[in-house]
C-alpha cells in the first residue's frame, strides 16, 4: 500500500439524550454536551484530515428522535459527504437497528449498513471494502458467521477489509466493576473473526478499548476497536475517558484515541434518618459547593423522609442552590413518613432533576 488510508471512527453519540424540543424548565441540558462533542469529533473530517468516516451506531439515544435532532445529527455528515469523503453508519440498538429520518441522509457518499452488506471505496488507488450489518437482537452469537457471510464480502475484491458492527465481542469490559462479556447470546466469539479483515470497528461498548486476544489469551485474527461513547451517559462511566479514534490503514494497522471533554461525575449518599432537615439541607449544600461547577451529581438518599426533608429537595429549593452549569439528581430510596390521614408524603412535583440514562 503506497499511501495510508485515514479513518475517523466515532460511535455511541446518543444524540437527543436530555434534549427536549420544548423544555418546561430552564436548566443546563446534557444533550448540548453530546452535540458539542459530536461536532468536535467530526471536525477532522470537515478539515479534510481523513479519507473515510465510520459511525459505529447509536447515533441517537432513542429510535424516534425529533426531526430537529435528526437534522443536527445528519447535517455535519452531509457536509462531510459533500467534501467527497465517504461516510458509513451502522444502525445500533438504540435506533432499533434502523436509522430514523433517512430522507435527511440521502447522499451518494453516505452509506448505511441497513442490512448485511459490503461497500467498496477506492482511496488513492487502494480498494477498501467495508462490510457490516445493523445491530442484531436475536442471538448474534450463534448467527455471527452467517451474518458476516450475508454481507457477501467474499464477492468484492479489495486490498484491505474492515468489519463494521454494533455489538459486544467477548473480552470487552464495562462498568466500575470491570464486568467482562463472555458467553451470553449477544456476545460474539473472538475466534470467529476472519483474518481477512484488517480490523473490526464496533460501537455499543461505551468504554474505549482495543481487544487483541480472546478469553483464552489467543491472539485475535483482527483487533476489535471500540472508540467508546463521546460523553458519559451514566454514572457507571464515572472516570472513563471519552472520545473518538483515528485509524490508519498502512502496511500495518495503527490507531489513536482522541479524547473529548467529558463532564465530571460524582455520586454521594445521605442517610436522612441520621439528619434533621437543617443538617440535610446543609449536607446537600456542601456536596454542591465542593463539586466542580459543571459537575453531574447524583445523591442517593437513604432512610425515611419527613415533610421537612421533602421541602429540602423540592424543585424550588434545589434550583436555587445549584449553578446553572450543573446537573443534579436526588434519588430517595428509603421509606416515607405517614401523614396523620395515613397518606404517603408526596414526592416533589416535577422536580426536573437530571436523570442520566444507562
């Protein structure tokens, strides 16, 4: 290969998370963090620094985003395609294996793995084949080889090949306890990846990682590259770096992780049964005051809450305490003190706290 092929690989952008079309309450929306990082991740392509863009799936946070969210997602991809840079997208599980508002994606340089298929592009005289299929819900473990064959990759001649997925491959890890995917029906066996592929580019796993061996320690025929999500989508991702990847196909495969700014996250617990309302209020205030001004905070409240405790975590009180740059979730998990009429104390009405989805 005379000239290297440069790819930009991004995945799990989850656009639309906490981005209501008509917000009832003015507060910082995490959805704008995702849009900002999405824009930053695609910037190298818009600067013509890469030859190909691959999105590994979960472009959106849900299967039916508002058309305005779809426009924000697709518009930069169309601008990249207008530059003559091919764009490839794998529909993910959050899209239910099918991209929405596809009329906005109509472009000769935008290619979607809406079924198992193979696309071939030529970059400076080198033919590159990209094969893939959308997220498969039904036992991908037993059907993986057949699904790859359905892409008809063998019938396309090319000097280099990539497999594009949105799935778990055995050995991938997630969460603060480093949960490892092993033998479930939604986990692909590493040994079934063909050596004909230079690499597997996959979304779905939110932690950036590169798998080079299977569970038995045997070297994979092709490395599995996970760029991870572009922002922290849940408290299970506290401390994880977020970003995208640059991949270079040369005589050897090379990759680089490019970090993006991620909001700091904090988790706290308070036991309301040990605190009167004033102490409870001061404790929440101390957590907020000690946190970075742009933090995403979760406070888990244990024990029974009195009416006075509920007033502390009322919407009005909390909004007056936190800066506009912060997101706060207060989650009572204990019991509730009964009123004289044996009615349960109500939860604060529409507190509008930030709920971070996994």
